[in-house]
């Protein structure tokens, strides 16, 4: 291998290693939610969490994967903790009077458009939607 190729490989390896390390550090972002007049802090999702969201069965709810991404990524307020608290408060109620039948139902407090927008922000923050690959050189066969 000539010197230029070794240099290129070393630089690529350095960048790849740094990128892998950077991806392990969750990134955070704060969004304003107009329907509730609150700020919601979200975190980036890890690869496995993104795949879990994308492969989640919708169970008749086409927004289920978006809702799940929000449920996982919400840091402040923490939707998992809020759902547990609400479900504990409603435990004595008959099932038909409960607002939450499952923890994921907490996300229904947001408007439909907000659910889409929050989920898109999470996926962008997670690196699942940003960036475009461009053609540098068209190779002939």
C-alpha cells in the first residue's frame, strides 16, 4: 500500500472512530409544544431504539411508531414517569373511565400534528433523517 493510501485509510479510521464515539453521547434538544404551552426536552435515540420504533406494529394506530419514539425520547417531562403516576391515580377507576389504558397513551395529550413534528425532530436529532449522500463520480461498468 502506498503512502497516500495509508494516509487516507488512517484519516478515515480516525474519523470513523470519533463518529462512533460521538454517537454514544445522547444529544438533547428542547421543543416548545403550543397546545400545552410547555417546553419538552427530548434526547436522541440509539440505533436499536430507532429500529424498534420503525418496526413496531401499529395495532390499528398509524401514529403508533411516532408516539413510541416520543415516549422513549422525552426527558423532561419524563413521559414514562408521568404515565406511571397517572395510571396509579386511575387504578381505582373502572377501566372504561381511565384516560390511560397503557403507558403509551400519555402521548395522546399532544395534537396529531405535534406528534408528527416531535417525532420528526427526534429522528433528525438521532441522525435518522438528516444529511444527503451525493454522487461525486459516476462509474462506468
